């Protein structure tokens, strides 16, 4: 079956499911409704796994059978949301999550009671939205599985490295994931890809097309924060672009904490660190990059554009690693690098790296501007350059309206002000305690 | 890692990338990059 054929089946299944719950609310113990919900989710899950075309095993009849499936799909009747609420320390409830302990096989858990709760709602529009949200969440969680797979293949790419570092930091730094949930690269990426898939299954939808863009922007520009102690033992909040923060924390986890299974969780980290928990030297990294690029350039089983993309991805990742090794390079090491590769080659490499970083930085700035271009629902465009001193007052005057739009998302007054304040504070690196 | 394994990994990795990165947002990033490069050339 082709992807298009699977997509057609998927569309029919989803249409049937959405129509049913638009016209019928869920009544307690209605087996027909429960079965339709579970069957639709399981079918979509299976079709999407097949669409990945990786030969993944999943038996629709036995979604729980983790022994024989490559990934499980669990419908939990209790416990999921209690656990989440405890973890986040609030009343957070969500459809489900991707679970992977990196020892057993991964599975996606969905809270069946929570799903059904959303389908009990009287208002048919809200009920339909809830039914859509369930599907969106399944696609979102499936993207986490794809991220996980991307980290397992150990192909050099900045994206795979970002996912790996996020997973490593989320696993080992207490509350890091919870405190950075909205900015999390893996979450924004999962939302972006779910928006795109959702559009494909449900047909063109402006909202999801725009959501897609926003999540992509957030993925590339978001900042992380965490609490640490300064040299005097005083607690401080550290804020920075996600790569700066995760690089620093991963170095701490590897070189200082020597976390044993960190390389099981994120095997791609072995491109930056050695198994004995030391950082690879500049020479080692440059040599590895050169031999990898050499290997990639000789690939004969791919079209040229795919080959070039692999080469570009590989360079981007290695430039990041080399830059970090340069930050702590000693004079002797630098001399060794020059002797090994020649001054001209190193100068050329540094120039290429600077070019690549500059382009990336400009791309980030452009995305930030795109994201934060604010307009009211009536269409009056109010461009806001946060760092260039537009007054806060101006925003407050406009916020007298009932609904506000920030890059295609509508907010109520309170949420809008929160988002704006959050944006401004982050842009100015004002930490949470001082806001 | 054997060459066969590396080949398989590359193919699988590209399948995962391709299914999600040829969309509108990816085009947007591409356009931004092109614009940055164009500006650089003008300078």
C-alpha cells in the first residue's frame, strides 16, 4: 500500500470518528462509542507507523503486546494523569505521553478516562474540538517516537543532537523538563509535525498551517532556564538559548557526574564525548568530521540533493562541537591542531563555521520577528520589536480589546498579557524571580 | 558499524526527516536562509 492509499483510509476513519462525536456525546459505558474511539486511534497509529516505511512491527489486534510490537499503544484507565499532576506539581491533565525508559521498548500511553471526559461535553463544537485534540495528541506523541528513532541511528545532524541532548537533560536534571515544557525543543517539534499531519488528514486548515509555522519558529529560537548555585553558593537562574543550556548541562552530566547510561539514552553524544567521560579533543573531532564527510561524499545509493543535505547536516553538527572544543582549547592543543591539519585548513574551517553561525543567528532573529509580529483581531498590524524599546504602554492600550492575536494565535486579555510579558522578559533575559 | 548498517541507518534517518521536513515551515526556513545569503552577496 502507498502512503497516499493509507492516507485515504486514514481520512475516512477520522471523518467517521469526528462525525460520530459531533453528533453524539459520550454516555457512560456506551461500548459503541468506546470501541469507535479506540479503533480509530489504533488504526491511525498503525497507518502512521506504516507510513514511516521502516518495517516497524505493530499488531492492531494486540496493541499492548510489547514483546512482539516495536512500540506499544496503551490505553490506561487510571493513573496516567495522577502521575502527571504530581510530576508537574499542578493540576495538569493531558491526553497521554510517550514513555521510554531506554531499557525496554517504548510505548505511548493514553488516558482513556480523560479522553472520554472530553467527549461527554454537551456543546457539539467543543466536543468536536476535543475529539480533534485527541487525534492531534496521538500524532504529537508519535512524533516523540520518531525523535527517539532519529537519535538511535547516530546520523550526524544538529536536530538529532538537539533531541538527544534534550532527552539526556530531561532524564537527569531534576524538573528541567517540567520547568521548560513550553519551550522544549522536543515538544515544539512534536507540535509542529502533528500540526502538519493533522492538516494532511483533515484537509487544509489555516489555523494548523499557521500553528505549524509558529512551532517551527519556537523550535529554532526558544530559550531554556534552570536554577543553579553561583560561586558563593547563592541560587541563580540561568537563561540562554536552548543549545547553550543543554550543551553546558550535558557536559556537566558526562564529565562531572559521569552518568553511566547517558550514552545509552543519547548514543550520538559519543560524537562529542568519549566513553571514559572525557570530551573529545579538537583534533579528534576534526578528524572524525573529515572522515565522515569523506564517507558521505562517496555515497552512491542516494540522489545528489539528499547527499548534500546529509553533508550539510553533518557539518552543522560538527561545527557546533568544534566550536565548543575551541572554547576550552589550550595553546599546546591548538599548536597540535595546526601541525596536524595545517594553518590554512584551520583558518578555512573557522571561516566556514563563522559563516554558518552568522546565518543561523540571522535566521533566528528573522524567526523571532515573524513570531512576535502582533496584530489585533481586526487586522491592525502592530509590529513589535521587543528589544528595540517599543513601550509596554502601547501594548496595554491595544489590549483593551477583547481578543488578541499573536502570530495567528488568539488569546484572552490575561493570557495575551502573560505571553507578551514572557516574551519581553525573555528577550531582555529577565529571570522569572525578577519579573 | 558495518557499511550495510550505516547505509540502512542513513536511509531510515532520511525517511524520518523527509516525512516531516518538506512542509511549509521548512520552506520558510529555506527562504530565510536564501534571503540571508542574497543580502550577503549584495554587500
